[in-house]
C-alpha cells in the first residue's frame, strides 16, 4: 500500500497546476490544505498533512508514517527532505511512542535542501529560520529516550548545522554555520557555535546584526 501511495503522490506532484495538485491531495489523501501553494515535483506521501496559508516550493519530499502541520505564513523552499522510516510505526516499537511529527508555528522559514528525520517530533517556533543550505535534524538514534527537537521562537539556524536527538534551543538563538547541537540550551538570546556547539555570546541579538 505504501508503494501505491507514493506512486499516486508522485503523479500528483507533476501535474502542472497548483490548484489541481491541491485538489487531488485533498481528494485522494484527505490532506487539510487551506489557501496554500505546493510546488511542482513536491511529493507528499505521509499519514497526515495540515497547512494553512503556507508556501511549499518545488521538488520537496515528504515520505513515511508521520504528520506535518504548518501554520499561517510558513514558507518552505526547494529540495528539502522530510522522512520517517516505515520501521518507526511497527508494533515492535509501540512502547517507544515515537512522535512522528513536524510542527511549524506561524511564519517559520525553511530554505533549501535541508534534511528532517521525523521519527520523533520536531517543533519550530514562531518566526524561526532554518536558513542557508544543508542542515540536518535527527530524532532517533540508539536507545535514547529523549529524541524530540525543539527550536523556540525567533531563532536563526545557519547552513550545515546538525541537530542531535533531544537537542533544543531557547528563543532568539543564532547557531553558527557547521555547528553540531548535541544538548539543550535554555538561555535565550545567545550565539551558539562549534562541534559540539557551545555558547559563544550571551545577550546577543542576531536581528540587530541583520539591520
């Protein structure tokens, strides 16, 4: 059945008109899509989708047994991968209670060619940016119990950042290019960088540097 779902999603993805792609995703997959755009070549073959006033670019891949929700004003670029292995929903892992979800609050921006492992839950807060190119977000590994990733509101993640399972950052945090985030950072307004990432500056406003 999963192969058939993927094939149907692929066919829908290459239909030329956005309105037709959305109509068929609603009709066949029962996705909740409101006033949104889904780009050409974007394949969505997942359990549940709920988006409202969201723009999704071209050639993204959403596949596996997980749920995706995005609130008003979210924008996703092109070439991103959101993937959950079928094994995560098997009965042998029932006791692990994997979240299998991506949750985007209002006005989140995800640029291009990032990778999201969706075995656990990744929650991205209002106005945060997954910027640049090629970051990875991992929510499973070994027997670790705490696997969910939380990115608080108004954060900025630069290119090629790696999030380990269970990592989180507080509001208005900026993470430098190529950093590896392996733990929870609870202080807001910090500059974090390095491998493993550590706090480089406190009481730091990345928005001011962009002005």
